[in-house]
């Protein structure tokens, strides 16, 4: 999540170019809006960072392949934002939800702390929020104007399933959740006075060892009793996840005890024998392990082989949806281009340009409007 914050901050950060001078050069006009060279260069820097994160070994090749689309993507975003205004989409409600989720993921107590985390990167919190708002608006426009018109017939799902069967084959696995009850460590006894002679010291040492063993045994018995009580509650209908959050001393407690997926051969034999013989939803008895006593829940049990179509239908639908979305979105953006006034400065290339686009006629009034927009962007810290 922190990486996401840094990416968003980077996209909104104030950048200086040409030996510290801000270059207020307009590289494209999209209807009444402008795209500056500073914005273009920031997107270029952001792309470099993104490809390094995605695939460090092939970052140069990825950047070379995608560099030509930088201006296209900036124009796309401007067209989608303007369409969002036409559709009365402002993204405010979703923005609040996303910011709050980001706060939770970063384990911050208040929104003020999130604001401090943003401003600590050297930009205004308002710029950060506006960047996120723009993302929300463009996603909503794409969903309403493009995604909602896509259909996935059943025969296409079947065809995709038949063509990708070999890729879907999987080993047997279980998804487990745990409740761990660890024995409490006894308070160490104070060292005895060593003036009683060697014999007394030896006797005292034996006495301390015996006391420690007794304390350890008592702590172990208490942990076992507590685990059995929790198991009793589960058998009586209590929610496993809730009890894990309340009682488990494992690192997964906050996630309701979820430990993730385990393939055969990755668990201790005793636990594998127990859990792989169970069905989804079943609970083990209390099991003694090195950390303490655990109760395991088999959240899911997938058998080896190729899953039936019905089981993975949602994943196939998602794959087909995104496969259809890209060409449909490109066609939609071409249509928006043909309805807009777009002018790209010589030396820059819009790889998504349509031959049917209309270029605006530059007038003294238009120049004055551009100068006003540049001044506003500079004031807001966009340049």
C-alpha cells in the first residue's frame, strides 16, 4: 500500500526541468484544456519508475515499447475526464472510501495522519487527492460507457475453457485458517541467596528447575484448556473468524486466522494427513504443536486436476471481459477524439490520433486562454 501512495504522489509531484527552470510549453490542446511539457515529462518519469517495479530485468525494453503512448494516454485521460463532467460523475464518494481504505492499509489512525504522509513527500494533499479523483472518474466513465456494453456469450466461455484447459490444471491444495493458543511463559523466579554453601546451591538449583517444570506444565495445561473451550464454542456455532480475531495468538489473527493456501507436501505430515482428509468448512480437534495448541479450519479444499467450468466461470468471465475491453475502449476513445478539438505540437506524437480529428483554429483569444490556464496550473503546483 505504501508503494501505491508513493506512485500517486509521484504522479502529482512538482517537478523542475531544464536546470531547475519550469518549462511552460504547451504540447497539446484538448478542447478547452491544455497538456504541458512538464506534465508530459512527469508521465515519462512515472513510466520509467513503473516498468522498473514491474520487471527490472526488462525495464528498458518495456519503456521503449510504451514510451510512444505517453501523450496518447494523457489525451485519453483528458477526454475521459471531460466525458465524466458530461455524465455528472465527480468521484467524491469513492474518493473518501479509497482514502479511508488507504489509511487502514497503512495502519494510520486518522485522515490527518494520511495527509501528513502525503505532504511529507513534498506535495500538497489537494494535488494528491485530485490525482486519485481523476483515476476514479476515468474508471467510472470506462465502466459506464464501454464495460457495460460488453457481453460474454456462454459459447465464448466454453471456447476459452476448452482452449486453456492445460493452463488450468492444478495440484490438490487446502486453504487453512488457525486459532493458536500459546502457553503463557511463567515469571522467572528470583535467584536464591548463594551463601548457603555448594550443597545448598545445588539443592536450590534443583528446586528451581522443578518449580520451572511445574510452572511450564501448568501453563501448557491452561493453554490446552483454553483451546478446548474455544473449540467447544466453535462446535456450538460460534464464528471461527471472530474467535480467531479475539483469541488467536498467531500472526494471522487480524485476518480471522487465514493462513493461505497449502499444496500437498508443504505442511508437516501430521497436519497434512488431518487437513487433506477434510472437506471445506470442517474443523480439526485441538492439535499440539511447538508454538502451542492450534485449531485448524479447512476454508477450501481443491482436488488435483482441471476444475469444472462452473467453478472457474467468474475468472473466465473476467479474462474475456478484459480481452474485449481494450479494443472496445480504443474504439470509444477514437470516437471521442473525432468529436473533440485536438491539436498536438510539432515534434510530439499522439499514437491514438484519428485521421478524422478536427484541429482548433488558433486565435488571439485562444492564446490568452492558454496563458490563463498555464498561470492557474503553476499556481496549483501542477507545473
